[in-house]
């Protein structure tokens, strides 16, 4: 496994995890309402942070350049692949939550008969989409690199 590719995949996953943490407390997620999709979106974002944390730990332990786990590179490759899967799950949860929220506020915005407050798409959603793309790219890259290590 190429150490530069591993480090880049770890960086992408970490950046995606960090951006989820930035997008979650944004004012668009603090709407005080009882709508179910908002609560579900919040839960998915929190699940994304948890998956990202597990992905960071597993990837850091499975990277070839780390001393954790000794010299067993097959095991380290498998642990890194598990970290990549966690990054993929983080990206998918973030993408679902942000897209679902954006679809609902867009639908409410263009509904002439909607009686509540109308919101627009803002920076929190763009940060969330960027975070999802980075996490998915990092996870996919880590899985591909780990597969090469296990096959060697």
C-alpha cells in the first residue's frame, strides 16, 4: 500500500469528518420544530460523526506508516479497509441527511400554500454536500488501497 495514497485518503476522511462537525451546528439545523424529517436528518448527521470517528481510529491504526499492530501488513490492510468502509458510511449518512433536508425546504419554499416559515438553501447544506463527497472519496480510496495490500 502506498503511504502517500493512504495519507491522502486519511486526510480526505478527516476533512469530511471535520466538515460534518462544522455543518451540524449551523443555524439551518437549529430549527425548533417537530417535523420528523429534521429530527431524522439530525440523527443521520450524528451517526455520520460517529462513523467518521470510528473510521479515523481504524484508518489511523491500519495505515502502513503507523506502528500500531506491528509488522502484519495484511491485518493492517484489513483494518484500514474497515476504516474506509466507515468513511463511506459517514459520507452516505451525510449525503442522505443534507439532501433530504434540502429537498424538503425547497418543496416548502415553492409551495404557495405552505403556512410556515420558508427557508432557503444556505452554506450549511453546501458544507454538508462537500463533506459527503470528501468522505466518500477518502473511503473509496482507502478501500482500494487496502485491497491492493491484501492481494500482495
